């Protein structure tokens, strides 16, 4: 054994250590004596295992430190993205509320008011004169409601609002509302005359009047953009936003069907909410009509707000 040999090496006297040979022997003896005994191999294994455990702990502690650092750096973009998502979604619902108050309620109110005027003028409900009168009332309600709302907002909240721009937009939207409002009564009469269920009339009016609004909006862009600087001419980009807005307007006209309490009342799921029954005062009937269009627009636009990605809906 190396350790035994090392311990049994003869140590020369002082007289002999001065020779180079003996110095070399002494040096090797010291090196051999510094080596651990081979009989202590178990201690060497323990030392190696201890060293491995230290390295393992260091590795895990480093990983934990990195893992602890990751949530902070990763959470910040996630929170920022969530804030941005809430920001554009909140903006959508804010615009939805403003449009409901400034245009959708006045449109229903205006249509019903015009129907009273047409009836008092002796126009039959199935005549073109009645349809045009109610369409005019619908469009006028949009123009007046839009202008009044943003005039009040400019005076009370935001002085930077350009009222000339708002007047142009009001005329654009009012022109499209005239088209959908004019189409409403003849379309409902045709669908009811086909003996469709209430749901069939409801859905058909939604699609038909939404389409009429879209076509009216595109035609109005073509005409009005020639002399109204704040009305954009028809393009592919605004055709998509016009289409999404028309879907929501269709929802308003569909819910307006619910005001007819005489047609299949057992199927009319809106009759107890917005049904205008015989004997209802005229002013109250106009308010109920405005409420029905507001409800329909709100339901339809809520679905659009949830489905459309950011930057793709008309109210972004």
C-alpha cells in the first residue's frame, strides 16, 4: 500500500540529506505522506457525494431564482395586453351607449311620431305616402338627435368637438335611416301577409331593413361626399365598417317589430316589454318605440363588440 510504504521510508540523517539524491528522496516522501490513506476511500466517496449535493442545491437555487424572476417580467406584458384589451372594449361600449342615446332612440321615437302624423293625414298604413312619412321621421330623428347630443357634449364636456363635422355625419346617417325607416312598414306587411311566424317576421325585418340601411349609407356617401368635406366617399375599408353598423341597425328594426301587439301576440316574446297596445297614449307609444329600437341595437351591437377583433368594428 502506498500509505504503508510512505510511513516505512527510512529518514536519513542530517549528514546524508545534503546530497541531491537524498533531497529527492525526502521530497518524494513528503508528497507520498500528504496523500490520503487508501483505507479511507469511503470518506472520499462521502466527500464527493457532499460536493455533488452542494452543486445540486446550487443548481436548484439558481433555477428557483430565475423562476421567481420570470413571473414579474412575463406578467407585465400580460397585464399591459389585458389593459389594452379592456381599453378598446370599454371604448366600444362607450360609443355604443352614445349612439343609442343620440340616434337609435330618437330614430324609433321619430318613426312612431311620424306614423301618428301620417295617420292623422289620412294615409293608409300600406301606402307609399305612409312609408315615406315614417321614413322621414326616422331620418329626422337621427339628424336632430345626433346634432343635439354633440352640441350639448361640446358645451358641457368637450369644447374641441367640430359641429360642422357632426352636422355632416348626422345628415349621412339620417339619410341611411330614411331608407331603412321607409322600408320597415312595407317589409313587415309583406312578411306578415306571408303568414310567417313572429320569429320569421322578426328575422326578415332585421335582414331587410339592415340591408336597406347599408345600401342607403353607401349611396349617401357617393352623393354627399361631393359637397360635404367630412363625409368620406365609399371605399372598400368603410364598406366593412358600414356593413357591421348595418347589422346592428337591423337588430334595432327587428326589435321594433315587437311593438306590434296585434300580430301573433302569443309568439311575440317582446310584447310584454315593448308592445304598443290599443289605448296607449301617443307620447308613451313614441317612447316605447324608441326603447324597442334601443334594445335591439344594444343586443346586436353587444354581440358585435364581443366577436369582432380590435380595430375591425365600426365603433373602433
